[in-house]
């Protein structure tokens, strides 16, 4: 079995993805038309993920660093 080399900034990217996804997902649920019960929830979730992936490269430098792991 070989060792898998992970990028050193993976934790910052994953932390940023969760921050932006939480904010974008909340905004998608409040949008008129999309926040109603008529659109399927998978459509709203997919749209939130797509918008997050589009916004993340521009927002990643401005996001705070991930918290240190506590013991």
C-alpha cells in the first residue's frame, strides 16, 4: 500500500467550503420561489453546492483559518 500525499492546505479548503456552503445554503432556502415547498429539495441543495463552488476560489483568501484541534 502506498502513502497518499494530501495537499498541505486541505484543511483550510475544507473548512472554507463548509463555511461558504452553510451561508449559501441558508440564502438559497430564503430566496423567493426556491424557499417554497414546490421546488424539490435536491434542486435547492444542488444549486447551493454549485453556487458555493463558484464563489469559493474568490472567497478562500478572505476566510479565517481553521480552528486548532483541541484535546
